[in-house]
C-alpha cells in the first residue's frame, strides 16, 4: 500500500471551504470593479454635462454581524 503525501487540507470539508472562500473573494472583487466602472461613468457624464463632480455619502445601518449599507450620490 503506497503512502500518500499530506496535502494542505486534512479533510475534504476544509478543501471545500477554501474553494468557497476563494469564490466569494472573487465575487467581491468583481463587485468592487463593477462599482468602480459605474462611478467612473457617472463622473465622466457629470463632467461632460457641466454638472460638477458627484458627491457620495454612505452609512452603515446594520449590525456588526450583518451590516447593511445605505449610499446616496448627488450631482450638480
């Protein structure tokens, strides 16, 4: 019987958790990138239209374990 080398995870559930965490991190990064492009497009439109720069405000309305954020933007 051949000996197997130990991998970075001792159980299958740890490996599954790692894959899930990486997937969530990638999704978060994609959301941030999409948000950046939306802000960029809004800023370009506002400047092109002579409206001035957008002003963003956000606040945390939730609890530490379940945060909820509210954001507003004003132009002109």
